């Protein structure tokens, strides 16, 4: 039942790589103004003004003007209107004192209306509407004082809508103070949609500002990129800048051309990138410098060429690169230029890279290309041996009882029939991969033999990839990824590590600790930084995108 070892076949590819303004403090303290308008009817409002002094440390005292407009009957200064279609806005501006520089202002707009269908806000504006065509945005702004310069505003926005076909965005922004002057903003955004007819992309945006030693934010000079990791079941897209700040992260359906076909896969990718731009509040006029896409299904050279032509033709960025998702996993696992990665999730595959840009890969067409292993294959082997043990065609194994217990069926044959008839969903077969490792850990010979066979395959993949790249006797890193390998089953993990050490004494082995989309982002950053992403920038990405 053991297919032949993987067929050799290598393809070398190389890739050649292809903003907000710094904040400065205004030396002149501006005036702080608070205005309130109330007009319950068409009567002309009257205005009263009071002025008081505000003192800054080491600077002149600016005038503070408070203006109140009241109606002839002396009602309290709040904003109300009987016009349901045109709410009135009041703005409160408060001055903040800095230590040795100018005061700054924070502005909080509040809107109230007499329309009983729309709520009125007190301290932060929150507007809800049943208008299925137009979501309503709300904003609250708070100032933050810096240690020696100007403060910036943090903004919290909340949008609600009953439109089932349009996503609703929520944005939270917090200001951060820099060590020498201006502060920058951190943003967290979430997008959801009630459209049940289309797959919903979950958006989580976490923006982290970088502090410069001189005081101002570096955002004004940073270049922008988007990066995608597209697996067989889902796609992760991030949008960030060359300083390593992740401005948006979107998770959506698969973009694999093997699953969707090329046109639908490309269209789905374009939609996810658009959602990431929206989540990052990126204006349409701002172009991405680079788009790096790594997807399952980019296995053969002509498939990679087709994807590059199709995605590049969308004009989503100045430079577009598309390749197999294994290269994103490999970069997520290590920054070492010489490396081999093995993924064992639902399927199994491997790829390698060398410092000069040379790569090694396999067709990864399953049994058609001599592949053996992967979680789905292991699960099938568990059921295979359990069936043969039960009816006497194979050796006895504890897998038979374990399979029956797992599915709550009286016999292994009953399990097989239930899967065949659809009484058990076919996807549940994959659960037997973990059952296999559990039984093997007890010392069961049949289950242990399957685990050893998988270790053989992993060793062979590493050996062939490293040999093609002339790395076998040199220092290089082996990255282990995918659910089966990141689980670190001792019987498999320890065996694989020992085999690699014996085969390549100078090689090191690491298990993936960052998501593949982090690797896609780091590959984009490598290109934006002339081939090598700075260690400090890489650290920011890894901290923001943990596994």
C-alpha cells in the first residue's frame, strides 16, 4: 500500500522587489472654544460670550471663549431640533496644556435630534438607523498630551445599519504619545455583514504606531503593502506599511484556483484586498507599493504564471507577486536565507529556498505525483487498518476499538457504512488522524508503523529539497508547519528531529510559531527593504500577528 517516493522536479524562481505627514507642534497656543446652539422653534437665537484665561507652562496665556446661544425663553444651552431630517451639531473644544510648549485642542462633535426614531447622544455620538441604504457613522474625539510637543486626537467610530447586503464597520482609535513630540494613532477595526448569500469576511484591524527618537511619527515616509495567504479553506489578507505596522487584517473564503477556478479566485482576492483597504481607511487615491500573494494551487510553473498575470492585471498595487503558499509558511518560520519547509496539514508538501534566490519544490498533486501523508491520508489509514483488523484480513490493532468508540458505533464496519451513506459527514473522517496518534502513543505496532512511515516521508522531502539546493552538508533551517506537525506529537516530532540531525548535522529544526500570513507580509517587507527586512520591523510584524 506504499506508493513510490516523491518524483524529483525542481523549479527555480526569483522575485525582484519594486503617506500622512509628520506631526509638528504649533508654537502658538490656539484659543479653546465651546459652542452650544438650541433652536426649538424658528425664533432667532441670542448669543452670550464669556472669556477666561488659560495658562500654559512657559507660554503666554491664551484667551478662552465660551459662547452660548439661548432662545428668548431662556432654555438651557443644548442642541435640539424638531426637524427629523436635519439634526443639529454642537462642538465642544477643550484646551490641553503641554509641558513647555503649546496647548492643543480636542474636539468632540455631538448631534441630537427630536426624531423619536433616532437616539440622542450625550458625551459621545452614537447614531443608529434603520435606513437600509445608508449606514450612519458616529465619532468621539479625545486629546492626548505629549511630553514636550503637540498632542493628537484619538477617534472612536461606530456604525450601525440594517442593510443586510452591506458590511458594517466599527473603528476604534487610540492615540499614543511619542518620546519626543507628536503622537500617533492606534486603530482597531472590525467589519461584519448580515449578507447570508455571500461568505462573510471577518476584519480585525490593529494599527500600532512607531515612535521616532526625534519625536514625529514615521508614517509619512512609510510605503504600503498588502499580503495574502490563501489556503484551501480560508484566506488571510493584511495591509501594512514598511515600518511593520499592520493597518488591517481580513479573513475570508479560500482564493485557491484549484477550489474556485482562476477567475473566481482572482475576484475573491480583489474583494478581500478592497475590504482591507476600507478597514484601514485608505483613500482610493493612495496606491499600494506591493501586493504579495501566496496561495494553495500555485504548484506548477504555468499555474504560477497564470496567477501572476491575472492578479497583476487587476492593478491593485505597483508591484504584484504570486506564488505557492508554502513560501509564506517558510518565511513565517524563519528569516534564514537557506531553508527547507515541510507542511503536513490536510495534505503534505515541501519547498526550499537558497540565499541566491534558487528554490526547490514538488508538484504536490497527491498520489498522482507520488505524495504520501497529510492528515486526511493518515485518517484513511487508521480506518483502513481498523477494518482489516476487525474482519481478519490484517493484524490486530487497538485502532479497531478506538474507531468504534470515537464515532459511537458498534463495529468498524458500521462506521465505514455510515460514512459511505452520509450518516456521518465525510469531513468527520479527518478526526481519525488524532485517534491514530493517540493509539500509536500506547505502543500499538500497527499505528506506530503508520507514524514511522510519515516520518520516512518527511525525511525524504527534506533530503531531496536540501540536496537540490546543495544545502545538505551546510547550515540551513528546517521549518515544520501544518496541523499534524505543529501538534508536536512526540512519537513523530522526536523521530523527525533525530533523522534530520543524522542527515544534516549542521541543520536546525523549528516549528512554525507565526501564521503563514505573517510570512507573506515579511516577504513583502523584504522586497520593500531591498531584500532584507530589518530585524526591528520583523519583530513588530511577529508581535502583531501571533499564531
